[in-house]
């Protein structure tokens, strides 16, 4: 422990703490832009400068460790002036179109401009001028709004280890972009959207489909239905100042009805169906000596990653469509038939915590007779904007329930939204199918939580089934290397591209605090704990759809509608 | 492998008129000099690549990234950070416009603009026919004849905007003559 004074307040701090952390521990906040918790400080933006007694110049608080007897002033005139100048220079090289910006009132540059009281333009000069990259189906890149803090490049390179964007050029020409400034659609980007979550401005944002959805709702010929992913109900309340970890399922359903959707379905239904299909596929591969280990295929970011980087391993990926695509396929076949609707008139909207799902819904493989399974994907953030535009006061909404038959779900489906959830759900069902008994402990603590690669081993009959859960695409390479080397001991591996799973997806409300993600996760585990049924095979609607339509999991019909194929994108990207 | 200057130039010219070089053997010789997966050699490797091609071809950057285990975007980031690296092949004739103080006072900004208009490219770019590359230099060191431009080995001092089309035309005609000469050799 060391003792120091910050703004005349005596502070006791651990020796490896930075000035920033020490100040925070006594309620003194220091502004930052480039700082990222848990990553090595770069000290690039200089927003966090403080005055340290006896040191020349100003010191970056995020990168400087505390020492015994240090005297620090975080609020001297010199510090305030330096910070204000930094903000002024950033603002003057920024489009300043806040009124029509998607991040209006949710922008760190705007906040700092307010905090440091910018009231006049003191600098006039050239502004950077870059075109907006709208090439990808999921995301937009607007480098003119970039303040070069580097948080996106660090997320892409150090956290996700995808390496799609980095700093290029130098000085005034500096720009965060893809190699050769090409579009995101032909870069290594997997469109996970983690960069959007860390971007302080609107330099990175999702490509909005809300106009398309409003147009469809207003089109009288269309039967517009909506489905909601499990992770959305756990985070939506944050945008309406509800306490962290509030489950808003009921209000959300009412809100969607008022928005004009004819039917509101739950993607959780299809999650249960996915378990039936994927579980059966796994059992088939294990008992018939098929390709093992098998990977989950729910996460389109992960699928895009393996298609782009290791196409030779694609046979390891389950052929199941992701849950919302299954739901879409059923809506346009089974449901349309049942309700006497023309599938062409059904417009399926998915509310997802995810940006890649937009790209996924455009995939030609995920369609029947040139009719996409899902017509439009909205992120959680876009849904909030639509609610606001439609004058829906979320806080006062009564609760409602999902429509049936595609609205019923079990606890196993709810936890699909968090890392380890798909695995846990699959094991609950696969164990029952293979042994005829129920899994003794329903909650598999080994594969919950936030570590990079989690593993567990479960005895099924005479076989030890080894499973692994990869949390965040940045941790997947070690698992893939093992498979290529032939040393992998696993049978089944779940991969979610976003750290923490869909609950921390690139389409979720913007946040900067890791605690938020944990609170969101607890919502899903609570839904599971309080559910009437906690195993996917107990879902009566799923049983019914097999009786009436698919006959059995992995049947010919289910292969037609619920399974898909993959593409070697490395060949396309590398042109070899 | 260090190529002789003459051969290097030949490579340049080949690329200059659009011929593709099959370069994998050359790359192997470069990569053999360095340990794999060691990011610290990036700049040295890029310099070696540029020595062969006269610029950094896109496919080669990808190969370099794979070799040192670095994403292409970061390799590209380094390649664009340093002025010594070029990402486009040099044209047959390299025009350097002096933008030093003396030349600036003598209106070199207008000279540059005239060249850009004449060639229909910006500074740092190469014409579509790969005949000209336009570059700016901080100071050529010939202030007494400012404003000055330099094309290949030749210097043009005290020039005016109206001289530009004439100079460019001279090089265009030379290129045309060479082309005709080549064709006659081929047909014989």
C-alpha cells in the first residue's frame, strides 16, 4: 500500500494502481478517451492529464503508477486548460452534425464538450474528409467522425483478434480503416460490432433497417411478424433508465404490438428447436463416427470467422441454421400453411442484440425459393429508436405474452443469450436422449462465467463427453489449432464471437461498464431458474411441430428448412 | 536476393506496363532471411519487398502478414505510416515538384496544380497509362533556379505554368516512339 494525496485528499492505494484508478477510488473522476479497462494503457489521447508535484509537464493518469507521497492535482487551471484544448481541437476536426447524428446525446465527445464548456470556435482549419463506408450489410464506418482514440482497433486486434481495421497513414491523414481502404464487406471483418460498443462517437454504427421495417408495417398487403432474441429482454430496460438487470419481456411484447406487428414471436422457441436439431446431429456424429468435434452454428460472427480464416474446418460446424433463421423458415412454411397465408406476404423481422445477423439474413443459403427466411434484422438500439419515434412510453407499458405456437419456450432457450448457454441447453437434452435419464445437476457452473475457454466433461453411458465453450472470438484460435494438429479431445464446442455472448452483442445498448454485462446475464439465468420447463425437449410446441410437420429431428424436411451450408470465404477474400 | 539495379529497374518497367511478376520464389528468399512469426522484422521485410518490386504489391503484403503472424490491416498501417514505402508502382517517368521555401515563394504551388491538371492525377499518384508519377519533395536543393521540377535525371528550372504542357508532351512523344520501335522489332 502507498499513501498519496490527490486534490488534498489523502488516498491509500495499491502499489500497482494507476493515478486514474486511485483517484476513482475516492470519487475523483478523470476524463478519458483512449483508456480501456483491462488493456495495457496507450496514453494516446492525453485527456486524463494531471499535474504531479515535482514532475515536468503534465502526466497521463491512465498510464502512470502511483508512488509513495505523490501529490497530484487533477483540477488545476493548467490541467483544465490542457484538457479543454484537446477537446476543442477534436471538436474542430469533427463534422459537428450532432442534431442529425445517431449518437446524439450518447456521445463521449459531446459530453466532454459540455463538461469543458466549449462555447466558441477558437480554431479554424482544414477538416478531414473521408467517405462513409456503407459496403457491409451490418455496419457503417464514418471516418470523418473518428477521433482516433484507437479503442476500436484495440478491440478488433487485441480482444477479438480479428484484425480488420487499424491506424493507417500519419498526422493529419491518420485514419482508422481497412487494408487499402477497401470496404468492410471485403475485409477480414466479421461484423461482430464490438467496435461499435467502444466507439465514443458515431464513427462506427450499425446499418439501420428501421425505415424498411416501418415501410413494411405500413404496407397493407404484408403480414408483418416479429421475433425477439433472448438477450434483448435483458438489456432493453437500460435505455429507459430501469435498474440494471431488469427483465422487460412483458413490456417489450406490448411495445412491439403497439408498433404495429401483427404477431410477436419468441426466438426462444426456435432456440429449443435448434437444440433438438443440433443435439440430434451431435448424437449422430458421436455414434456414427462423424466429424468431431462439432461446433455450434448459432453465432453468425463465428461462422463468418471460420469461413474467412479456416474454411478447411467447416465440416466441423453444425449444419443447423441459427435460431432466428429457423424461426423465419418455419413462419414461411409451417405457420403460413396453418394460418392460410401466402409465404410471400409474410415479412419476418428479427430483433437481435447482434449486428452480424443483418449480414446473416442476407445470405442466399438462408432462403427458400428466393424468399429470405428473415426479411429484416433490427438491433436492440434500433428498436429503442423506433419505440421513441412511435411515442411508446416503455416505462408505463402493461405486460403481455408472446403469440403461439411460435412463442412457447423453455429455460434452456433463454440462456442461449449468454456464453455457455447453448452448450448447457444442448447437454440437458442430449443427456436425456442418450441415457433416458435427466441430468442430475441442471446448472453447469464449469461452463458459465467469463473466462476465455471453459471446459467440462460429462459421463454419458460409457463415454466421457468433453465439451468446450469459447467465449469471444479472440480465444478460438487455440481451439482451432488443436483440431488442425489432431490433438483436440473435445466432442462439442460452443463458440460465441462476442465476449460474454449475445448479451454483450454489437447491437446492444452502448455501455462502457463490464458490470452491466454480468447484470444482464443474471436476467437470463433467472428466467431459466423460474421457468416451468427447463429442457428443450419438454417444449410442447416443439413436440407438436415435430408431430405435425417435421416428423423427427434431422428428418428430410427439417434438413430442407432448418439446415444450411457454408461458403469458403477465404478463397474469395484472398483471391487465390 | 539482392537484384542488380538494372534488373530491378527492369522489374519496375515490367510492372509499369502491366506485366505481372510471379514472385513467390523471390519472397521465399526474403522470408528465409528472417524468423517466422517475429513482428519486429516487419520494416526490414517491407524494405526487401520494395527493393524487388519498386513498390509493395497488395498480395505480397498479405504474404508478409501471414509470415510474421500480423493482420494485414496492421501491415498496411505500417506501410502507409512511412514515406519510404510505396503502394503503387512507379510510372515510367517520375516527376518531382519542389515545394521548398524558395520554390514556394516563386509559385511552386501553381506549378504543382498545373501538373495535376495536365496529368489528371494528384500528388503521389500515377497516371493510368503508367507513364508519369507525380511527387512532391521538401527541397531539391536547387533554390537558385526556383521554381524547379525534376523529371527522372533531368532538372527544369525557372519554369512557368505555361511550360508544363510542352514538357509533358515531350515525354509522351518519347514513349510513343519507343512503343513504335518495340513493335517494329517484334514484327521483324
